[in-house]
């Protein structure tokens, strides 16, 4: 977004605070960030609760949604009694990393016989839990399983629960972060900070990864780095070439080498401008500003292809190439800027006789819904010019670097999904008609401009289900660890603290991972060493920088082990419950389910003296568990 670019905030320029040690949960490497603390747990997401999931049933289907509404006090019940009544949850698309199903029943003191099945198509089913001969009194159970491609989960009663009525209070289906979801960052400013030292733990004898920023980034779990490319870097205010052409083509070749030397994925983000390009400004490069349109289109092709060939020759073929940056309003503005009314950047306006002398690729959204024939013609002509230029860029990638995926990067403004969907409709229809097609549809997400995390969920899944042939990415996101006296940013629930920063970024990872059919392919944090930074300057050490504890979100968000974390059981009044000495654990590396010992805390005195519910916590080597114990009158125990 435009307001983040000019500030160029560099980590550590704010007030320094006291160093504190932090041990991060689930960290796969021995070295830990030393600034602040953050409790970062692996991502777990109940897909059945998403607004794109739905439920049907053998009978009583009008009430089936009560089983996935997140409220255990509401329940689905079939309209008729008898065995083989079922409830099915449609998750809206297939998922490869669903690992846990939790079922909660409405009645206490009942032994429910049932089976849980999974399917990719709603026709062929695989049993993932068989409790058809269940005699254990329990109000629910957690089942662990592995079945890639699952879209449907069905619970079927097999009869025999006595006089109790069949029903389901909650059927929850949990998704976990996929290994193939790429987590990385735009690290273009690595070009600016070559003289700085970055260490995982700069005060320790063994400082861990460093001193290069990319060493720490990779150590902390960043798998991929994107580089923006300015054609000929210029001052955003004057339009004059910058003394040091940072993020220009030549210097970015070196940055690309650093990335590939560390075996990280490489992305290239062509701004097709000499300074910042984003939704509020898309200036042409100075060298192209006075070209006739056909020559401008050729320049886009030649420049893109030539640069990708240079990258390939030096052994740094990019995995992904973005043709333009946040181009919801088009790019390479020209004479149509008079209709757009753009005022940025200053040199684009001050030198209008140069930059606005010939047509470019700006879009005329002001005429989107116009019924005036002349205005509709202007709208369509602008789209034709824009997509002609985009096709030149896409074709150049296909010809020069066919192994690279092509990304088109837009935004969804707050409450402006309709505009973005019109963008994708016009863009994809027109570029395909011109013989080209991208691979990835990407958006940026900053809550202050783009809405709540729930809006992000909805936007990503709307794009993915409308255009199922494409991957979907979050190409930029960030969140501050300070400022505003810790209050959350607009549209966000997360405080501006180190913990809040970790939680906010983790939530974006979750949103991308939850896109239906596994089509969310990656998330990039924008400039974590400089903008809303995840690093700070180390007090007392010149030119030395360390990561916040929040940066471990890249590693800690992936689950290694998944526990049967809730145990449901029952006992009668006055009797001590029988809690197991071990619970089940799924190891994600090999998809095996084993037992893990659990140590339970003692029950409080008198806990079972009267009917009700008692909870007891336990500990295992991989995490906590909870026992939910129903205390029922002896006559109510129908086991």
C-alpha cells in the first residue's frame, strides 16, 4: 500500500527496551531470539466452522447447521429414531492436512455407538474411527487420522444408545499447516543493509546464524525471498536517479545470488517503474514514458525477457515472477492519468509533459458501471491497453523462463471485494483471449487497509472458488510489534506487541492454509527487517541487529505432533473417574499414531460429590491435555 512505502522505517530507530531471554515453544533449532517473548503454538483451524462449510443429515437437515455452529449448547437431532442416522459436513473443498476430528454429543451419561468416515467426493467413504461397538460412557471423543484430499466428514450412528436420542452438538474438523505452504518474505532491502550484522543471539558465545540477514531469515524458517525490481531507481519526489541504484536490475542480480546460495526460493517482482508502484501510483519508467503504445508493449517484453535470461545465466532462475505490483488500478500510467486523477508520485505530475504524453496501462474505474456509451468505450479501451501490456510481460516470462510461475498481484480493499472480482474477471478473460494466462492470483493483506482476518478468509476463498484453476497467494503482509500504546491496528484483534505481531502473522498463515482445495500456496511478510519490523538494534552493540521472538512464527506454526488433546469420560456421583495413563498422538512426519504417557493433576477435593462437569489438566512430553468428566447420578449411567 502507498502509505507504507515512503516512510522506509528501519528496525531499531525507536526507543530501545531491556533485553530479556525467551524460550520459544516448538522451535526446531537450538538458537532462540533473545528480544521479547512469544508463545507460538502450531496452527490448528476448525474448517467445519468456516462460512463456506455446510452440513446435511439423513433427517432433520434444517437443523444440521447446529452441529457446526461452534456452540455446544445447540444440537442437531434426527427427526426419527433408529440406527443409521447420519450427519455429513461438507468442507467446501478438499484438504490434504486434516488430522483431527472432535465430536461432542448432547447427552451426558450415554454410550454412543457410531462410526466416522471421510470422503473426497461424497460417494466413496473410508472409515477413520469405528466406535460401532462402543460401550464407554462419554460425551465426545477426539479422533486422529490422515487422509489427503478429504472434503466430506460423516458421522453415522449405529444404534444401541438405549433411550437416549441420537444427536450431535459439535462436529469439528481440524486443519494443520501444510509442508508445501511456502512461508517467506520480501527482503529487497537486503540490498540496503549489506554493512549490518544480524545475529540470532548476538549476546551469546554461540550467536547462531548470521551475520547476513538472509542467514537469520533462513534459520528462522523463511523459505523464500522476493525482490522488487525498479527499472532505473529514482527519487520518488524529484524523479532524479538515486545516487545508489538500490533495488535496480544490477544490484538485484547480486541479491538473487545471495538468496540462491542459501537454497531459498526466489521471487522477482517487476514494478515496471523507477520508483514505488502500488494502488495509488503506477508511474511509467522514464525511458519508456514517451514511447508510442506498440513500442511500450515491446519494451515490456524485451526488458522482462532480457532480465530473466540474465538471472538464468547466473544460476538464479526465479520460482515465481510477478508481472507488476499491486496492479488493481492498472500499471504504467500515461495520458489516461487525466481521467484517473492521480497525484502521485510528484515527478509524474510535475513532469506530465513527459510521463503523461502517451497512453499507458491505467484503468478507469470511475466508468466501471457507467451506462454512457462513450464512458464504457473509455473503460474497455483502458482494459485493452492494460492487458496488452500485461500479456507482453507474461509472454516474456513464458519464453525466457518457462519454469517460473507467473503471478498477478492485486489487492482487496476493505469492503471492496466486488471491485477485485471485476478485476479478475476482466483481466483473466482478456489475457486468455490474447493467448496468455498466469498461474497465481495474489493479494496483499494489511488489516488497516484490507479488513479483518475473517474478511481475508472470505476474500481468499471467494477468489479460489471462482477461479479454481489458479493458486492463491498472500504476496504481502506485516504487523507492528510496537506503537499506539499497544492498541491493535484498525480491523485487527491483535495488540501491537511482540506476541501480537506473532499472532497476527500466524493468522494470515492460517488463512492461506485454509483456502479450499489446498490452493493457498504461500505467504510473504513484507520487509520484516525494516517495515513494522521483526528485528531491532541490540543495545550497546554497534551495527548489530537481532530478531524479535515473534519471528519464530515461521518455524513454530507447523505441527510436529498432534495430540488427542481432549479426553471425554464419565463417572458416577462419589466415584473417582478412571483416567488413562496415555493418550494418542499423531506424528506428522510419518503419519503414525502412538501412545504418549500423560500425567494428570489430582481432582479437587469433593469434585464428584454432585452431578455436573469437572475438568482436569494433564501434561505430556509434547503438550497439555484436558479431561472433561461428566459426573452423573448412578441411575443415569446407561453403560
